[in-house]
């Protein structure tokens, strides 16, 4: 009989805000061997993915991992307001959570990001001070600008549904942001600093990480294939000497699904690949 993973809530100081975090630790009798920090997706993708993130965190804990899952400033149960969000603030939140995790837990450390969080995590490894043993990417956003434009388009379309008067379109919202005005869309206040910071990020412009990379994509196709952009970046990093374990599994786009979805295949593949990366102790490059 599998013992219960231990789950607890914590608050992490991050500047003027307190970040709400859920900490998953191994069950009684399972030795703690590594630790993992999750950098979340953005906007509604973060909320739709909470179930999958929790399931993966529990899988890691059962394998001997201590996992920290936090809400960025102004989201979930964290302090602050989403109107305060900027890319720099998100980076500071991630660093505060990383510092907390390294203070609390020893052993090899993994930085795990989902969607925009994966792009932010990849950039953070090269630009800031976390030194993970492995970088774990789930369905990373390839282009920050495309991501922002898609968010504005989908959110604007949703706002127009059922309205007598037309709501601002995505092009109008983008223009307001480019002109320096904040916009309110889909329940979020988005500052121009956030849109500009995210739009400047691109996965193919991130230098090769100085650690092993585990990269998993989820696709509903019966024969899972890697997106061309993912395969291209993985090859660039591999050519630079990075150990990249990349693959695709059949599963739902849980971060964008209408209903809450699960992908057991993704969890199994991720847990196995991360354990292998930690055990291999891939040599860092600089």
C-alpha cells in the first residue's frame, strides 16, 4: 500500500509580497533525494494546469522529491495585485521561491516550468543565480510575443461573447499596450511592462542551459510528434553540448482544455526521465 505524500502550505517572502506555496514532501519511509521548484504557467493556463501540476508533484514526492509549487504575486493566494505583474517581478518571485527551496531542502535541484513558466525558467537559468542539476520543461512557449498576442485574441473573443456592444479586439488591446497603457482583459490587468517583457522572450534566443534538460511535450495525436520549433531548439542546445532528453507523449492540452484534464503518460514519462537525469549527474557546461 502506497503511503501518503505529505502536503503543507507555506508563505515565502518576495519583496513586499508574500507568495503562497504548496510544499510536497516524500511519504514517511521514503528518503528525500532531490528537490523541485515549479515555475507556473500564466493567466488561465496556470489555473487549468493546477491538477496536473499537483499530480506530478505527488509523483515526484513518491520518488523521493521535495516539491515547491508557488503562486506568483497577485495570483492564487499570494499577496499583491496582478496589476503589479512584470517579467522582472515574476523572475524575482521565482528566485525567492528557489532560495526558499534550497534553504529547506538539500540534494540535486530541478527547475521545472510549464508553458510561459518554462520559457521564464530557461531564461532564468542563464541570467540569474539558480544552478539546477536539471531544467525540466513542459510544453514551453516558443515566442513570448506570439503568446501575448494569442492571449489577447482568445481573451478578447471570450469577452465579446454574449455582449450587445463589441468589446475591444485583440489588435486594439495590443495597440494600447504598445502605447504604454494597461489593459483589462479576461479578469486580468496587464501592464505594458509585462507585455513588453514577455514579448522580448524567445526560446531560440535563450543560450544553451548549463545543465541537463528534460523536455516533454503533450499532444492529442495518436502518433506524438515534436513541434518543429521544439526540435530546432533542442538540436541547437544539443550541438552546444547540453544533454537534452526531449520527447512527446499522447495526451491532452491540459493547460488550455475547457474541462480539467489529466495526462498519466506525461507524468510517468516526466518522472522517469527526471530520475534518470538526476542519477546521471550530467556535467555542467559553461
